[in-house]
C-alpha cells in the first residue's frame, strides 16, 4: 500500500487551516506543515491539534522557498501539495488512495476551480499539478516555479 504525505507551506492561516486539515486528515498518512517565519496567529496550535508535524523556518515571503524542505521531510511515497485555503472534494477524499495505487501514473492534475470570495468564476479549468510520486518530483524552490515530474501525468 502506497503511503501519502500532505505537504503545506503556510503563513498565519488560522482562518483557513482547520477546514483544509479536516478534509485531508483521514485520507493521508501524515501531514507536514512548514510555517514561513514566526507565527502570529493560531495556525500552529490548530495544526498540532490535528497531529501535524510542524516546522517553523526563517521567513522567505514566498511558499516555493520552503517546498524542497517540506518534500524532504515527507515519508510517504506520494505527495499531496495543498494550500491552507484549499480542501479536498468528497470525490477526491474517496479516491485519493486509489489513485496512489496506479503504477502507470506518476502524477495527477486536479480541477482547481477559482472562487472570487462570492462565487466560483470557473468550473472546468484550470487544473493544478498537486499529487505526485515523491521519487518522480524535482523542485528548485524558485518563486512561481512549478513542480517538475519525471513521468506520466494524468
């Protein structure tokens, strides 16, 4: 059985983090959070209540700077890269472990509908590459640089 690690980089996300963690806690085998700099809200306390492994790193001001470190901490075969203001749909919660068993696939792009605070302004696009085999991913840690997967993406 393939293990799944959820990887989050956050900065003062106490308004969002509980919803995110609630959506993934029973689906993944571990959750790793890297906090970008000192925490000034309840994000760390909330995260630890979910049994999350938390690391506080010097503030860089952008998430990508911490992703290589976060990925390295993960013990799982698969990495779920998710933001604190995101959460898994019921369909994904029910199927994530099944997707991780597919030997012929190395990564998945998921539908990432855009919400403007009042309503969804997209329903069928864009897609976000956020679930991948740890041994197939590389990442530079450069701002706005996407994850590179050496293999088949669905």
